[in-house]
């Protein structure tokens, strides 16, 4: 059985959306899901933290960090 990875999308310090998948998503896939949050009126996520402990900066400059 596969372990599900939860991706939490944040605008500043506020969590606005989450997504579950069977593996950590690529930065491009996270950006696509962040666009969905924006289109739904939740705000524009700038950071994603997943249940593996990985943090991904989505906006502007900033690299993926562990």
C-alpha cells in the first residue's frame, strides 16, 4: 500500500488549500495546483509544505528547500 503525501498551500502563514497525491509533486505540478487556488478565490499561494517535510517556494525567486 502506498503512503499518501499531503501538500499544504500557504499564502503567507495562512493555509488556504491542501492536495493529496501518492508521491511528492514536482514544482511545476504544485504551481498548477496553486493556480487552481487562485482561480477559486483562496489567494495566491507562495509556499507549499508537504508531509515529507519538503518546503517549496512558488513565487518569484527561491529554490526548493528541504
